[in-house]
């Protein structure tokens, strides 16, 4: 059941509902068990969230010292020559592995995957349905023209 009181219950729970809204929510809570249950769940969630543990002051101070030290270094993101050469060598090695690891993945990959066979059967089914629909409409046109001819001959003989 959706009474439309979801947001109103939240305002009521946190004491942000005005006098008229507060009275309306309280009156609704007396007659609606679903909203009473929802309010209970909201109170439980608020209790769990308010009991969240704050980090100790020593931990906060250590994190702030580390952040200040990192921010005060002028070249915090600079590489040494050794690190730059090592990263270049690793990038080259990975590029070589990717370049020479696989065979050519050309058009043959799609043709040999079985995907083409499944697509062909779907395409064949579509064409077959179109042909059957066309045949039935042609039959209809033929029958209709036969009816028109019969009507003409009856009207001419009458």
C-alpha cells in the first residue's frame, strides 16, 4: 500500500514537519499500520546510522600529517630515471606480447564462429514468413477480384 506519506514520515522523524503536517502524520499513523511499520524501520535505520563509530583523533591526526607532507613536496609525482625506464620497458614488453600473441582476427573469425549460421537461419525464417504472408495476401486479392467479377456478372444479368 502506498499512502504517499513516505517523505512526510521522514520529515516527521527528523522533526522538520510543521505543526499542520505533524498533526496530519500523527492522525494518519493512528489508522495506517503500514506507515507505522515504515516509521519504525526508519527509526531503526536512524539509530544504526547515529551509532556509527568515528575514527580516533590519533588516526585523524596521522592522516592529516601524511596529507600535509605529501602536499608540501614540490615534485610529488615526479619519476626518477630508473622508474621511467622501467615503466617504458614494461609498456614495450606488453605491447610486444599483444602484437605477437594472437593470430590474425579477420573476417574469418566471424564466419567460423557459428554466429553466421544462426543468423542465416533467422534470416531464412524471416524470408519464409514474408513469402507466406505475401502468398496469403495474393490469395486474398485473387479471391476478392473473383467476387467482384461475380457481382458484376450478377448485376449485368439482372
